[in-house]
């Protein structure tokens, strides 16, 4: 086991965002983290990466030193690009290879002016290249396909398939999740629930669960009506017996 979360709780004022999250992450897991907006996905990601303290609970790791690469949803800015442009990862060629594979050629020759005028997709690709080149044990990617073209997404899918560590991906891109994850963790009402399979498998299982809940509710309502009818009959018989 690479990392385990136990009883993670986090509140903002009176709003309980995470209410006892339990989650186990193995060394080669591919986890899609899903939930409604505001469900606590990014909050959990920040806690996992050590960027935010939880109110209660613990995070346990089997390693003395755990290397985590974290792509924040709004972090891929030009300042980060300048940093990765001069990083050690570039010196050994891996950063350049990854950047080129993702569609950014000859990054080492780009001027500072070029780096300061990157598109959103270019910023994301450079940040991803830096994170993957550092060879972390775990990567946490928050909406990595934002502003990325189809070819970039396809290439990122291939790189994630070759990545040897564990990955947690927060995304609304169903195509991307279907091709990159093998389990889904849904955050709902502050609780994490694990579903095996990709996003499509999760949606089908979720649909079956909702149908089962609906049928159970309908059966309960039907049983309630039967009980109400029986009580009404008993009341009628009691009143009749009293009159007689």
C-alpha cells in the first residue's frame, strides 16, 4: 500500500466538506476522483499532497519519503514554466522528451518572451512534462485536459499508461477517464465510495444503484399504503363493534 487515508474530515465554517474519508492507494493505481462541484475533490487532493491540513483523521504511508507530483487546476502559469525550463529534469533530457511528445518542440530554445505568452494548453503541457519527468511515486492531476487539444489528450493518455507510479485524476472529461483509470472514487456528502472499472462502468453501476433505491422507495411507499389501509380498517371495525 502506497498511501492510506483514515477518517479525513475538513470543514469550512459550518460546511462539512469531507466527513470521514477512507481511501487506500496502491503503487500502480489509476483512480478517477469524481463528484459534484463543491463536493470536496480538490480539498481532498490538497490534503493528500500536504498543501492543506485536515481537521481530523490521518494519512499513512509505507515509505519514509513519498514523492508526489501535483498539477493544480489553475497552477500551470508562466512562472512555473520558467522554473521547469531550467530544471534538472531538462538536463537529463526527460523533460524535453515529454514536452516534445506533448507537442511542444525545442522548449530549451524558447525565449523568455515566448514563455511569458503561453496559451493555456501550453502552460498545462509544460507543467505536466515537468511533473512526469520528476518521476514521482504519486501524481495528482486536477483537470489536466483543460485547454488541451485532442492530440495532446491522446498523448497524455499514452504517457499515463507508461507511468509506473500511482495516479489520481480529477476530471470532467469522460473520454479521458475511460482511457486512463481503473477505478472511480466518488465523493458524495463528504464520504468516499470506490467503484471498480472506468468512468463508463461507474456510471452504469451508479444507474443500477439509483434504480434499486427507487424501487425500494416505491415498495416502501406501497407497504406504507397497505399499513395505512389496514389501520383504517381496524379503526372502522373498532368503531362498528363499539356501536353494536
